[in-house]
C-alpha cells in the first residue's frame, strides 16, 4: 500500500513551490511599502463665491399691464370684485320689537346666544349688514340679496294699530239670577 501523506514527493514539491512564491511576493511588495511616502493631503481651498448684482426694481405702476390683464386668467380679464364679507347668518338673531314714534323707527334685535338686545335705526350696521328699512313687521338689510328679520307670522294676527275703543261701553252687568 502506498502512503500518500505528507512525506510524498508531490507534497514536498508543492511546499517548495509555495515557499518560493511567498519569498518572491515578500521580496517585491515589502520594498514598495517602505518606499511609500505618507504625507498630509493638500489643503482644500473653497471656491470664490460671487453673488449676482441686485438690480433696482421698477415702480409698481410699471406693471399695470399685468394687473389689468392677469396672466393666470384664461380670458385675461380682471378678477371680479370679492363679495362683501358678512357676519353670522341672521338665524342667530330675533326681531324682538319695533318702536315707532312719529317718523322715527327703532328695531329691537335680540342676539339669541347671549340674549343681548340691540337697538337699530336705518343706516346702522349689524355684522356687516346695513339696515335699509324698518317696517312694523320686519327689519330689511341692504346687500346683494336683501335679507330681513321678521316677526313670526301668526294666523289671524295683524300688525295694524288697534282701534281705540271706549271701555265704559263694554262693561255689562248681569242682573238677577
């Protein structure tokens, strides 16, 4: 039987070739590391930053063409005027009464949330609305759509002045039973 262990001639030749290769490798690479010169990297210089020159702006009037013909509107017409900003809806108010004395009319309007009563005359303002007219049954506010606060309508009720009557003629007595 042939022993093919570490003592075989092929293994010895492989060991010799491997040792020779290592010897050559160390002989070539080691001197190059010794010649390698380590130095600090060159300093990094920041580039010179230049800013563009700021030109003076033209006055706003120079851009009147842009305001007259806006570039973001497809028809290049001016934007319509914004609708007036109104306060809360009139649902938060209640017409509590109307006082009439000669040509003077005053509307008593109650704010439902706080129960505060406001007195309004023609021309006064309530949450961005202007009082246009006060009648015996309503307060009419000026605006794109005239809004009104009215008394609730009760069947058979009238806002007309009661007729003055003589109370003595209405007293009747019953005699004898």
